[in-house]
C-alpha cells in the first residue's frame, strides 16, 4: 500500500508541467515567481514512486528546454546527465525515506531518534553535494564552462522550488507536545 505524501509535491510537478507546456519562452530562472499560489490537490492514494518519476522526467525536460543545446552537445551531454540523475536519485530516495519517517512520527519522536534522523538527513545531503561536485568535471568535458554553470543554476532553481514546497508541508517539532507525550525509541534498523 502506498503512503500518502504532501500535496505540495504535486504542485511542484504541476508547476513543472505548466512550464513545459509554455515552452522555451519560460525559463527556470522565473519559475518560482510564476508558480501558482494555490496548491494543486491530489488524492492520498497517489503513488509516491510514480510522482517521483514524474518529477525526475520533468526535470530532464526543463533542463533540455533551458539549456538549449545543439544536436552535437545534446549527444554528449545527455548520457552524462543520465548517470548524474541516477546517482542523485539514490540520495533523493534516502532523503525521501528520512522525511517520510519524520512526518509519520514527528509528534512522538524521542530526542535520540530525532538526532538520528538529523544525522541521516545531513549524511544524505553531504552525499548529494559530493555527487554534484564529482560531476562538474564530467560535464565540463562535454560542455563549455558557462553552460555547465547554467546547468547547475537550473538544477539549483528547480531544487529550491521543490524544497520550498516540501518545507511548507513538513511539520515542525512541537517541544511542548513532546514533553507530554514521551515515547521509547524503536529498535535501530
């Protein structure tokens, strides 16, 4: 059975789809400013893996539209990008697992488990940064430096939109609630 996920992720996909529909006249640089202010609704039964795959496919299309690569550059760039996306997706899956566990148990998290989740989150983020750094040289072998920089700018802007929506959907730990609802940590996984 699939778990429900924040409808804000659906909004991110919807924003990406709208941007794709508008075509090359819309750049990612203005995506956050043009994002709809009302959330797109979705049923809780929507499958998270399908949503994540949709986001990843839309990212690729947005990058293609916004980089404006020629045929020769595209032939060199996309195989490197596909490897990069696969590596980044693995860290994204780790982050998704941390966020999922947190959102389902934030009200009853013990101090110890909360710190474990923080450590897991930061480890996944560090791994993500390491992967991004490792691919700069690979992208630079197939694209000019300015285009590589533009690619990372586009990635950062898309990440910012998704993270903004995700942050709005993730509840903050209420210290007062934790004091009245202590819980024993689950066994380590």
